[in-house]
C-alpha cells in the first residue's frame, strides 16, 4: 500500500519543520510549499529524505497561489495549512497581516476544493489568538475553552501590529470554518490553536541569532544584563514538538474532524523562565543576568484567566512537555550550536 501523501504549506516555518520531521518519521510522504528554490533545496538538504519534495508558492495571498502546486500532486490526500504571517515588524496591519492571512487561507481552501477533490482532511494552524485576546486573558475570572472565540473587530485589528496579529488569526480561522459551512467541500476541517510556542528549532543550525517570534521570548532572557528588570511577560506556553504532534492527531483521529485543538501546557512568567535558566545554566549566566525574586511567578499566574483544554488533552492522550524541559532544551540547543549562551 502506498504511503499517504501530505501537503504542508509554509514548509520552512518553525512549526512546519517539526511537523514534517514527525510526518517523515511515521512514513508519510510530504509535499511542502516554499517561497524559492533556494529555500526548498536548503530544507531538502536538512531533511535528508527522499520522502520530501517541494513546490514554490511565492505569495500565499495571491489568488490561485496553490492551484499549480495541487494540480502537480494528485496523490496528496491530506493538506496541512501552516503558512501565515507571524511577526510584529509591520507598517500597515491590515495590508501586512490581516489580508494575507485571510486571503492565504481562502486561496488554500479554494485550490483544494477545485484541484484536490481527492483531499479528505484539512488542518489549519490557527492560534490561541483566535480564542482569547490579551485584554481578557489578564482577567482571572475568565475561562477559555476550545469553543471560545476572540471577539476582536476588524477595525480594532487595524490599529497596531499586536491587534493585527490577533485579528489575522481570528479572521483567517473564521474564513476557514465559513468556507466549509458554505461550500460543503469533500474535505473535513480541523484547527490547531496553540498558545506561545516554545522549544528547540527543528534543526540545530537554525538556533543562531534572533529566533522566531515566540521562541525568542526564551532567547531574550539570555540577553538581559544583571541589573535589568525581569520581563513582565505572563502568558501560556506549549512546546513545538507537542504542536507538531497535534497536527498529525488532527488528521489521523476521526474525533478531531470539525474540532479545534487548544494547545496549552500551562502558564509561565518571565520570572519562571529566569528561574529555570539560573538553576540549570548557572555556569554560564551567574552574575550576568538578573535573578529577580525566585519563585514569585506563581502569584502573577493567579491573576490570569483559566485555559481549560481538557477536551484537547483527552484527545492527545498524554501530558504535554513542561516548562522546564522546553526552556532547557531550547537553551541547550543554542549552547551546543554556538558554543555559548
């Protein structure tokens, strides 16, 4: 029996590379989209697998972006849409974040409906940003589940880069569910909604310089000076390896059809990360980065909303990676790759 072929958009992304590694490890064939031949060849070299091929999609926001790639691969039966802008270096949130995210999702689903009738399962990488906003997340009496939606408006989303990001995830995911409801295509839809994604890069050679937006939360702790303030960040985290696994569960497990997987391992603060770094890498950081008030993160966490993802945890069937492992593995990789932290 031929191996199942899985299409992964945005194949060079932080999450996508982990997804592809896990797919190949389980015997799937993978077709990934990249922006250029150079990026495609680089990823192929890193993966060292004949089960990976790539197609070039320069801009997912352009109408028909995925048409040719899907026409070329009638063997594909699963589509994982991980491609979406995630950065805060924007001048126009509507043009740089909102429209590309929404149009990219619509383009992918339209192409599947038209040129991939054999595709039965579609998984869209969404975000906790489509579930709750940082305003309401900071209210202890609130609870968020797989059924919660961010109530942000398009107008507010245009106001700044952060709101633009929240809006881009919310409206892109809504566009996906609306598409399925209205067009009734051949495929089922599931979404993966992670909180802040931490953990090592898929390939150690990428653990240099400034990391991707969420992993840089950990990396930035290493750049503090001893008299700097402890970062005030307080949010929820999930390890990238758990996020990757959830993408596979989302199409392998029939129970996830039409569902959202809310991925959160737990809460963290800047102090918590600092405590783990100081405890596990004291040889490198002692006296160089602040200590703050060790253990005080727990009080801050009590002020945050509850994330109840018990439904998702039951589907996944095992505990998620904890904060200590995700921080230590991230920093150990930086140390091993660069010789210092």
